[in-house]
C-alpha cells in the first residue's frame, strides 16, 4: 500500500522559533519487524524534502519481532512535525509514534 503525502511544502523553517534556538524534532517509531518498514519511513521524509540528521534502529521483543526506529529532523515547524507524525502513524505495521523536540541555544 502506498502512502499518500500532502502537497504542502515542508522545507525547514525556523521562523516560529527564537533566532538563537535550533529545534530538532525527535521521532520514535514502533513497528512490526518487517523488511519494508525502514525504507517506507525514510521515503516519507524524502517525499517531504527532508533528510534525518540522526537515525537509529533496533530489533527487540522476545522473538525479535519488534522494530524501534529513533530519528531526528532539524528545522521543522510544529505543524510540519505533527503532520509527519500523523503520516507515520498511518503506515502499515507501525504500532505507535512518539514525538518530542529538543532545542539548543
């Protein structure tokens, strides 16, 4: 099943944050351990014109059937971050998505 991405522009924009603060959106994606999950997650950000600044994934669970992907993207507005999280939550095999942000001055 192919994911549908809105035609909004998602170019990084720091205009709604203080000039001296760099915002990084942190996503933690929990999913079934299936080979197609990681490329679909990466494809979502590519379609939005974004490159994650960090990416880490682990297999877990008693049978190693759970996948955790932690990734970070710099320069998203709150609405862009929330939209990306909603798209991730709608992906097949994704069971949960947690989102936080960190700021550096």
